[in-house]
C-alpha cells in the first residue's frame, strides 16, 4: 500500500512544529491544529494497516493527548510554558515516529 499522501501530510505538520516558539495563544492554536490533523491521519493509517500502526495509535496518540491535558491543567505561567514545550516535543516525536513507520512499510 502506498502511504505517500499521509507521509506528506505528516512531514508538513512536522515542519510547522519547528516554527512554533514559546507559549502564546496563537502558537497553542497552531499546535492544537497539528494535534488534530495528526490524530486524524494516524486513525486513517490504523484503519488501513492495524498491524503496523495500532501501536502508534495507542501509545503515541495517548501521549499527545496527555501532553495536551497537562498543558490545559497548568496553573502557573511557568508551568504552562514548560508543559507547552513538553507538548510540542511530544507532538514532534509522535510525528517523527509515524513518518518512520510509514517509511518502513514501503
């Protein structure tokens, strides 16, 4: 199966994450949009080939969700900034892991 379309989407999202700086509402909006698009894409991949992408769906996507929850539950500005950076790093790592999994299936 060809996954070039999904890989292209994920690579664009990964590029967007590098452009995100420190915590502010605009960057949070961009990061949440990346999260939603990643979530949608990994679900498509899981449905196409569960043996390869189920682990990414269960592990990576759950880590991304946990990062988002930690950010949302932050009480101080300092904690919010730290959790934002962690959330961004988790999203980037999930994107990279999914891109690598796609490359291995080709």
